[in-house]
């Protein structure tokens, strides 16, 4: 089914269906009392329902790239995808579509050094975290080679993509990293198909005709609809078939997958290998509780695919995989709301991309009413910090024993409310219909997602009445914060945090508004440990035979993150996993 059919499917029923699917898989794999026994004594089915050389789990950018590469290397390929075809919205599809395309004139050795610094910082004398010394050298080499082919790989799937928009360009994020100058490691906005400029802006991205598609929608379309369905019909996809567990021989070799299809368990034989590409754990309650700093469930938000519940991470753990920097997250702070079953019941909020975190007539304050950072960092692509802002937001106030910035509050005035939607209407969960939003923000105000008051004092009282504020808000401090910020606007200089002047404008026209902001963002990055071949490693650093991983589930970016890295690694690492899986001799 294609995008035109999607119009007929209610967003609400999709959310419900997807949620039940996600919760079902989770319950099946996490809570089953048989799960432990299975780990110790793997069940090898007498009869297989499906078989292929390479079985890929998850059809995002990483899974699609792995499937294409394995197919082109001569393997038969079967993809299991949890979501239904008509409403299949992976993180890849919901994304901004930005990826890296370094200048081929750059120095290759410098590129390896720059990439290594991003991945683990091993070659930076002052770095303090991001360890993956056992894999980083080879991984940086592999990545530096693969990244040069990303744009060509996309164009080979979809020649109608806009070549000019994908030309090498942009600036690398980290001038302090080795190789920055010589590597010419830019990034480029993947602006989509060649008629993108003619797109009807009132149509959601996923309903636009192919040649006017852009962002992650175009990235997904090129790989899945064109690369797989049109160009390689031999690659079989089973939608609505969530994988539940891996079938392993006693020696650890992975030989198949147990999945659920049409309400029953099916056994899928993988003659050569399984590639895990099920994305991150953004919507897994137990994993968020286990891995994220502070209140991981209620106090964090993500704004991508609700189906990403860490299923592959769990399958890997059961199969003996080592974990690596699981709490790493490409994150900042974003608005989030309790909305839709079962997310609300589970205590999870659905996040969405904010369009107002560093625009005039707004400030961000903590629960006491104090600004704590230059708000422009959250969106400023000219500085390297924006995907690390979450670390500021989860800072623990030791003396008061409180995460005083969870949630934070976007305070804004009537000028901003009337001027623009305060969330991104094109991509992310609003763009894909998971969260309702009206352009004038009134819908959110009426739902109580945005508080409104005629004065700042009244706004402070309303914030204080919200249980998540834990009665910390101080009306005088909030009024003083806004007064001070407005004086900086008049001065043209933020004397407290040095916010970029062009992003400043006074918060002065009543009524005033407050919207909660949580640490979070597009995706998690930590998960399974995997080497440069993309073989999943056990706790001794040895590859688990016939098991590969690519994408968010085992992101290579463990130290820091440059925007566009995740989509880039989907192709680089997905291809690497698919290629290596296809190379193996079949076991049966
Ligand atoms: C709003 C937004 C904007 C972003 N913008 C950018 C950007 O501009 N540039 C960039 O580089 N990155 C961006 N990212 C991040 C990037 O999109 C993701 O990190 C990347 O797409 C992940 O790809 P993936 O293939 O690993 O996972 P996904 O694309 O999420 O695919 C995982 C797939 O696995 C399926 N699945 C889950 N569990 C199972 C199971 N048990 N069995 C079978 N299938 C399963 C899911 O349904 C899904 O289809 C953005 C993310 C979001 C949400």
C-alpha cells in the first residue's frame, strides 16, 4: 500500500494499533517466564515457516540498506517489520533527512581521525567519556570509507532525487577535533526529490506525490519504496510481523528468529545470518527506567516512531550480547504530552520537535523560574553542542535533592503564540499525525498542554499547581527572570548567557504562556556492542556467530553526535552488516 492509501487510515486507530503491537511484543519477550529458560536452552524449531539466507529485523534506514546490500551480494533476503505497511512510520521516515556527505577532495587520513573523535574521542587528549577502544580504530576506517558512498547509494536507488541538494556541503560540527580542516567533513541537507520546490505545503510530507517528497520521507521512499519494492522485488517483506526472539544453537550461533504473525508464532530460518535493525528503545518503559538519567519514564521524551521499544536490544541481551553506552541519546529538550493509549497509561509522554526553543519572545526556565543556559544552543547548527543540551537539563540540584530542570518551562508571550506554531508541523510526531496540533497553538492551549495567564504572577501560580513542578515555582523569581531578559533584549546583549541577539525579543505582551520541556529528542544511540564488521559482540568481545546489528540499536556515535550522523550510519553500517551477512556460508 502506498502513501495515497494512508489518507484513509485514521491517525488515532493507527496509534492504537501500533501501541498494542509494541506493548504486545514487549510483554511477550520481556515478561514471559520462559524467556530465561530459552536463553539457557535455545528452542530450535522442528519446522520453519519462512526461510532466507539473511533475515533483517526492522525496515528503517539501517534495515533497508542491509537488505539491499545483502540482496546485491547474492543472498536471498527476508525483512520482518513490526508495523503495518499502510502506517509504517520508522524514525528514518519521520526524520529531517539530513545526512553527511564529505567532500571527496578531503584528506582521508584526517577523515578517519575526525570520525574517530566523534565516535569515541580516543584520539582527543582531554576527553573523559565515550569509551569503545576495542572497536574504534577499525570502525572509523570502515565508516570513513563508507560515508563517501552514501549520496551515490541513495541516487542509485532513486535517480529522481535532487542531486544538487545532495552535493557535498555544510560544515563539520566540531572544530576542536583532529582532522577538522583537512577532512572537509561537511553535512548536507537531503532536500528530497527534484520537484520538492513545487510541493503543496498544506499536504503532510507523507501524502505528497513522490517527486515533491522531502526530508526523511524522501530518504525512506528512496530506500524502501524504490530501492526495495520497485528495484528488488525479490526482497520479501513481512509487515505486522514483530520479531520476538532469536533462535540460537547451544554454541551461540544464531540460526533464526521467532516472530508473531496473524496472532500466532512463526519460525523464520536464517540460513546465513540475522541483522538486527529494530531501532532504539525510545518507547520502552523498563529500558528508560533502567538506562536514562533521572526520571527516565515520566521525565524524558522522544519524538520518533512509537514502535521503537528496544525489542532488538532485548533479543541481543538474551542472546548474550554486551551492552555499550546504552544511555547515550541524541537529545536536547523538547515539549511532550501524555496522549494516546497505552502510552498515557504507561506514564510515557509523546514528544515532538519544538519550533520555539530559541526564537524571540520566549525564554526557558527551570522549576524555580530561573534561566539556566543560552537557549539558542538547543537549535544552533553553527555550534557543536545542540545534541548534548540534555545533559544540562538532567543536571541534579544536589543541595535541594531535585532534578530542578525536569521539566523545564518555555515561557512565551502572545506575540509568539500568534506568530507561529511552537512545534514543528512537518516532521516528527506532529508531522506524522501522532499528536494533534493547530497552527495557532490554540488546540494545545485548550487541552491544557500550554498554560495561559493574563499576568506572569498568575502564570507562576498555574505552574506551581502542576504536580510536576513540585511546588517549586517562585512567582517573584519568574517575574525577575523575565524582567532581566527583557532588559537584555533592549540592550541587544544577553549579559547572563550570551544568547545570540537575533534570537532575542522581549516576553512582554499578555497573555503569557508556559509549556513543559523535557530532556529528550529524536532517538537513543546506545544498545548492543558491535564491531566494525557490525558483528554483535558478547561480553568477552567475541562476535556472536551470524548476528549483526546496524542503526540506532548499535550506533557508532558514542562520544558525541553531529547532526545527520544517524541517517548516515544507517546506510554505512546497514550496508556493512548486509554485505558481511551475505558473505557467510549457509549453515543448512
Ligand atoms: C523527528 C526526527 C528527526 C530526525 N532527523 C534526523 C536527521 O535529519 N538526520 C539524521 O541523521 N538523523 C535524524 N534523526 C534520527 C534518525 O532518523 C534515526 O536515528 C535513524 O533513522 C534510525 O534508523 P534505524 O533504521 O536504526 O531505526 P528506524 O528508522 O526507527 O527503524 C526501525 C524499524 O524497526 C521496526 N521494529 C521495531 N521493533 C521491531 C521488531 N520487534 N520486529 C520487527 N521490526 C521492528 C520499527 O517499526 C521500524 O520500522 C531524526 C529522528 C527523528 C525522530
